[in-house]
C-alpha cells in the first residue's frame, strides 16, 4: 500500500466525522494543518450542544465553521483577518446554515448573516 493510502486509512479510523467531507474541498480551502481533524480532536473534549454560539476566530475559509455547524448544530460566528466576510459568505460556507461571517475589525461590527439558509449541506 502506498504511503498516502496508509495515511488515509489511519485518518478514516481516527477521524470518522471528517471522513464524510470531500477531500478536494478540504484541500482547496485548507490554510494550515487539517482544520477538520483539529476540530474533531478538539470536540472530543469540548462539550457542544445544539444552539450554542461559537466564535471561530481566525476561521480562514471557514472549514472549521462549517464542520462545527454541521456536526454539532451550533451557531457559528466566523471571522478572519485575511479572508473577508464577503469572500467566506459567497464561498462554500453559503451552503451551510447557522453560520454568520463577520468582518474582522477590533469591534467585529459588520456581519452577513446566513441564518435561515434553506440550502442543505
Ligand atoms: C494558518 S491560517 C488558518 C486558517 C484556518 N483556521 C484553517 O485552519 O484553515 C491563520 C489565520 O488566522 C487569521 N488571523 C490571524 N490573526 C487574526 C486576528 N487578529 N483576527 C482574526 N483572524 C486572524 C489569519 O487571517 C489566517 O487566515
């Protein structure tokens, strides 16, 4: 088995939730270490309940925001310094409900709410 096949096999076992997401989508939007694997590890210890509000500070292209909203039905406020709220809002996160992309300013003043989106993930 090739090394990447071994890694995939290990990752599929270790991160069963992340396995459900398309690899191409992950690769296209990752800006650092695998954000879904990090979120899946974190949420093994972080207790989240539906409806909770989560601030995803430094969300990048909102991979982690989408994962949290979809997997735990929490309401995510996503903000990033380099990636504008408009870019995230028109990008892949538009397909997820319960995410609000917020422009990163010292006061987090501008938001474009996606709440109520009827498009299923
Ligand atoms: C290595 S990238 C990771 C992005 C994302 N979390 C991911 O895993 O794909 C770090 C991100 O942190 C953001 N960032 C750094 N300082 C920030 C700040 N003060 N407020 C908001 N975002 C910040 C950057 O804009 C950048 O997109």
